[in-house]
């Protein structure tokens, strides 16, 4: 009888178990990956007194803003290749704009590729990698954007300009340098049209407006065709990269009289002679003085143009986030907004990126997640983070295993505990800015023979004077790298022969951010013990500065 009751109980137990509903598998979060080109933290949320950026500000007010985020190299291709592969510029052998990361690293797994391999639909519009030819179309992305769903046409005017006179300037300049220096001359920075344009055109006339519309159409298309599949959608905004072209309504947001110019118009006292460049990238543009200072009137117009482009991009980001809300996808989407590097707007007397100073290496980074705690939303963290950390962070948030090759550190912890003690340093680098083109490639024949020639000679003379017996043209043009390490208090820049890692530094710069946040004076000679300690820390590499 006991055996009968036992058997009966077992059958009931199994019967109950079999009637239980299987647990629903947690749906993977979508990723909205918002890239902005050449954007320094000139944003309301970062304290800009003039930038009109309501959509980015709203994202920051409901997410977490990273106040001390740094790129790995302040130039487009190395920065983007680094963050998309999760490895540092010298690891992937990409230190200038012309090396395709996939040629140098055929088997490396990119961020988008890793998400694709883990069941995501991955796609992008605009600039995520450096240029279309470097976009890794076959491996990183699972589908093309929804071009067939577009109701507006992409502009194909010369140089992307709206105004006929600017189209003519651009076409003529390009034809002239190609005739003299060959088809690669435009790539090498010659033959550019006007630096800016405002025209009474719809947002989609310029490329960022079109690519925002394309991203929205692609989002809708993915939801119609496969609503249950998680997506990784990259939307890359080209502005505020030169040329600064934006619809007139964004220019009209600003009163030129209220635009303040850079106050620090000289390089750092006792700074490296090779630390700054002659603003090659801007001077290549039609109508910009080829030597001498940029006068205040032009400087104000140029900054106005930069600000107009920021507001233009902000509006496109707003449209994209609104589309996400309208599709009912916000509650399961992680939003990460970033820029590839900063930009000098007359600061230290130059215009452009491509330096190892704070203003070129510090970038905006904002993260929004659906499950972020209320007490975290709208906060800022001063933790040192790097763009190379974005790859592991997104993997962590999506609960995807991390590839072994990654050289960043997931900052997922900071999204719930922003004040957690974090990295001891962030690392950036750039090869000799003074004797390289702004794409970080060696100086071309065209650069030497045109109006850039005298500028190059002037800079060279300053380096010779500072370096004395250390001067060697081949070394300084081809092998000198500036390595910047940013700690909580200091920025140290170590200039050395990167092909001979064991060699002694050629020059060292030290900036004390506690007393000199805009890096006006190199205090390395006055603080030899600090320099010694920081060089020891630098020599331990990025692994030596990871959080405990």
C-alpha cells in the first residue's frame, strides 16, 4: 500500500512539472550607436554656454554623461578602427588615415561583427568607420540600409555644396591639383572648396540629414521584416567635420555678436615645438589665409559655422531617438553617443584636430539604458574612460561573451555606480603633428610644393632649435610619436621614436590640470619626480592602469 501511495505522489509531481510554462528567454537589448565626427564637448550638457543642443542635452539628462572620456588617437581612421576593433592603434597597426584596418588585421572581430555573430541584425548609415571603402561591409554588417524605402534623393553636387558658386570653386580646385599631383592629391589634403556654407535647403540635402532619414527608414524596415530580432544600428554624423555645411535655419539660431573666441591663442609655454601644427586642414580650404593668424572676424564666422553644424547634427539625433520612441523600442534599446576626437577652434592658436592635448583627445560620451537607476539618470561621472572601452561595455550590457583580443575595460559598473574608483589613466597618441599631414600620413610632395611649404619650413626650424643635436629629419618626420597619458591630475606627453620603444624620450611635456586645466604651461622641468613617477606608470602600459 505504501508503494502505491509513493508511486502516486511521484506521478503527481511529474505531472505538475510538465504543466509548468517554459520560462521566456530574455530578449537581447537593441543597440543604437550614435557617432559624431570631430565633435569636442561643445554641448550644453557639457557646459557650453552657447551651443544649442537640446536633443543631446535631453539624452544626457536621462542617462549618464562621461566627463573624462578620451580617444586613442585624435584622427578619424585610427580612432574609429581602434574603437570598432576594441584594440589600440599600434596593436592594429593603424596610426594614419590610409591603412585599412582589415588589410592589417584580416581576422580581427569587430564590434558590429561580434554582435552579428551573436544573433543581431547589424546595419549602419553614414560614418561609423573612416570612409565607405573602410566600412567592412562583408563582415561587420548583416544587411544594407533601406535605400529602397527612401522618399528623398541623395544630393550628388560637387563637394556636397548647395550653392552653385561653391560647387564651382570645389570642382575647379580639385581638377587643378589632380592635373598637377595626380589622382591622390585630394586625398592628401589639397584642392578643397570653401570651409563653410549656409543655404536655405532641407535637412536631407546635406549628407547628415539624408543619413538620418535613411537610418529611420532602416529601423522601420527591420521592424516590419523581423521584429523579434535584436538590432545593432549605427548612425554616423559627418558634421561638424569640415566642410562646415548646414541649412541656414541652424546658422540663424546663433547671434554672431555672442560667439566668444578662444582666449588661449598661444601654444603652451615651454611646450614641444612639434606639439602643434600650422592648421593644415583648415588652410587647405578655399578662402582661408594660407599663412599668418586667422583674424577675429573670420574666426567668429568659422566658430559660427561649427556651432551651426553641431545644432544640425543634434536635430538629426533627435529625429532618430523620436523614431525609436514612436516604434515602441526605447524600453529595450541601449543608446550610446560618442565622438571620435576633439577639435581646436583657435585654441592654442590652431584650428583642427591632430594634437596630443586635452582639447583634441577629450570627447563627448553619453550612455542611456532602459534599466538605469533613477538616482543615476542625469548624473555625470569623472571616471577616466577610453573609446576602446565601448566594445566590452556593450558586450557586457547585452550579456555577450567578450573576445580575447580586446584592450579596453567594460565600464558597465559605472552605469550603476558612477563614483566607483576606476582607471588610473587614459592613453592617446599622435605622430609628430608639425611634420605630418592632418591625416597623420607623411608629408606629400604636393604639400611641400604648395603654399604649405613655407609653413612646414617654419615649424621645422622651431623643432631644430629646440632639439639641437637630436634633430634628424627622417626620425622626426617618420618615427616620432607623441604618447599622451591622462591621469586624474596630470597629462604627460612623451615624445619618442615609436619604432624603438626602449629609446629615451626626445622631449616630455607635463600639464597640471589641478592648477592649469587649459594646459598653458609645460611644467616638466619644475617637477622631475612627478615626471619620473608618471613615466614609470606609462611604461606599465594600459594594463597597469586598469581599476583594481
